[in-house]
C-alpha cells in the first residue's frame, strides 16, 4: 500500500501529442539536412575533379585512343595522341590541343569536328571540320583548310582547301 507521505514515487504525465510531433519534425529536418549536405559534398567533389564523370570512349573514339604517327611532307614525324575526347597534335614546328567530336553515322563519310583549345598564332578558339575512316591500325583523316567552312567530301589533299593525314597506330613498347 502506498503511503501519501512516500515521496519516492514520482508521477510522470503522459507525453503530450505536440511533443511527439515536434520530435518527428526534428527527425525529418535532420534527414533532409543530411540529404542536402550529401548532395553539396558530391557536387563539390565533382567540381574539384574527384568524381569520375567521364564516360569511357566507345566505338570509333575507343579505337582511336592512343598514339598515331604519320610522315609529314618534309619527311618529319607528326603525332596524333587521342585521350578520351582530347587530341594533341604534335608536328615538328607546332603543337595543337583540340577537343574532338565524332559522328560515326554521317554519310557518305564519318565526320569529325575539331575545336582547337591551344595552338600557334590565332588558332585557339577556331573549329575545323573533317572526315575520317579507321581500319584496325590505320587511320585516315581529311580536314578542311583554315578558311574552309564546309566539311571535306573526299579523302584527297587539295592545297589550301583540304589536307589528308594517313596514320599508323604507334605500337606499345
């Protein structure tokens, strides 16, 4: 039997409904904050280059990856180095860095667009149109000359309108 003078028993009233709702809302807020924080960190890592958002090259672009060489008109060596959608073209007297875009479905010839990012004189920022064909370790590209606005229609050099480069894949050592 309980004695009225026994103070060891403490009465706890039931938790009001409002308090339970506040706890639930606080929990939802915490979950929402965690989701937002995760998104911000993910976006930050992407912008700093930590995310691997580059898709692996496929099709002809995958086949082009690596180094290709050809002999220049004056007997020197030219090298085309494809890394993903970037091309570094190294000639005996100059070097270009370009972004490339392929259209494998173009007819009658497959198409390639070059956006020059770095190069001699005033070439940076310019675009050049071309056509290509690839067969195993053999790559042929025909590009329009500096003043050309139309894509070449055949694989023939016609100075200064278009230039053909016939390359061989560099063997890995």
